[in-house]
C-alpha cells in the first residue's frame, strides 16, 4: 500500500550480548539492505518498569548505540534515533489514549505476564498499563508497515492495527471526501485515472484482489500525488475514508538460537552472557569455565554432546566437520572438554573481531555517535511531523 517502511526499537540496557546480535541485530542488518528502516532507542519504554531508578538510561543508551554500529547497523542505510528526542511520539500517544478503551489495554497478554515476572516492582501505574499504546504510537507515527517481532509480540502488532482502524473509522471521513478524492484522481493523468477507476470498480463490485494490488502499485508510483492525496485515494479505492494511520504488519523473525554459557537462553538476568565487544581473555576464560556433560568427570570418561551446553555453541559457531569431530570425540572420549571448547572460543573471537574494529572510532570520538543520533532524530521528527499534521487536522486540532 505504501513504500515498505520497517520500524524496530530496543530498550536501553547498556552493552549488548551475543544473544542480542543473533536474535535482533543480524536481522536489522539484513533489513537495512532491503527496506527503509528506522531503529530507535526506546528510552521511554524503559521508564515503564524502571521509573524509580532512571539514572543509568542515558549512559546505557550510548553504550547500546555503539554496539549497534559495531554489529554493522549502518546509519547511511537506516535512521537511528532516540524515542524521547522525538516528542511527537508522546503527543500521538496522548491523543490515541482519548479513544482507546481501557479493556483493550487490560487484555494485552503480556500485561499480566510481566506483572507476575516483575512482582517485586510496583507496576500499578498507567505507564505500565499503557505501554502497548505507546508502542502503537511508536509504530503508527511512522506509518510503518513492517515491524520485526517474535511470535510473543504479535498481539502488540494486532493491538496497533486495531488502534489504527478505530482512529481511521472515527476521523477518516472528511466532509468533502468524495470531491477531494475526485480531484486527486485528476492529478494522476488521464491514462492512470482511467486505470485507477477501473481497478476501484472491479475491486468494489467483484472483489478482485488483483485489481486492488494493481491500483495500489499505481498509487505508490504516482509522483504527482501529495501524501494526503495518496492516503485519500487508498481509502477511496477500498471504499472507506482517508487512511490517516496505516495498519502495520508483523514481520515474524525466527527465535534466536544463541544459548548462554549455562545452556539457558543468553540473558543478563541469568548472568550467562558474552558481550559483543568483550575482550579475548575474558571470552576464553568464560568458555573454558562452562559446565559440560556431568558424565565426563575424568578425561577418559565418554560423554554425550546433547547433554553439554558447549555443544549448543558449536551449533552456532562450528562447521559440519568440526561438529562431527565433537560428536565422535566426545562420545569416545577421544577429545577432552578443553579441546572441545577451543573451536567455540575461536568462533566467538572471529565474530567479535570486526565488531571491535567498527566500534573503535566511536569510542575514540564519542561526538561521532552523538552526531549520528542527532541526524537520525531530525529525520525521524520530520516523518513524525507529517503524520501529526494529518492527525491534528483529522481531530480538529489544526489551528494554523
């Protein structure tokens, strides 16, 4: 419907670990080469659960952004920005709160799940209850139609779609919509206007999805249209009013295969992580101290790789020949555990080497990171301002 735009954000947690790289950042790097992407630091979201201890958010933000850049996120291909530096997020969140039923927020699956997981925190706040709406505002303000999420986050995307649908239903019908739509059609040129009208008729009367897609493609390539006219004609095509907020789609991502040093999912809360730029000595020591198959008490005891956390790391870092060597050597006691761990150490250090190299210029000159983010903030504000102009107009709040 629109030029595909990808949006994704991360809460500032400081230095990132290899689980973040394999679970999120590698996907971002692929996406930045395929679509216009916006990646943001969700610092306001951090306050929904750490409102009582916000002091580390700023330093954690800069550490995290350096890790993004170290991993290969390219500010020439993607827009990097900080949520709180684009205040239009907060304005849209406020305006959407006026029309959001309380029951919609209470039924979001993660609401009660997070309350149970963080039972030691007082989360009886609107900020915590309303964070799915803030998340919806983050997405809708950029008219993003691709949001990379895991399966557990799909309900949040559906919530955003419902909010967009409700907003468009309440405010999308202009008093002179028909006349404005016809005027917009005339700006397509005679030939494209005929094609558009034919496709609209075939879709609305016969339900031809191919006609709908052809008309959408035509509008996407119509350089003569303003953004408002383009949205107007999308709504006219589908038999509704002007589309002000775009319903986003979930771009499902595969679950990370990155295990921690103890075999559980890599997580700071489990203290089982290796950070993206951790020094070689520390990496080597951590892997060497990893637990192995309990059956291998002595060097000549046979083992089972399936019961060893180190084997999970081999599945990430070792090729087929090395994995075969591990399987055979462990089951026959032909290799010791320290021998088995060395290829993992080598694989991690090889993966980290370019990250350290990319990070160094930013560590030497922190102003470069600030400059990248300042430029990204400006780009994001420009896009957000376009949406807010339309939102204010639709809600009767445009005083200019």
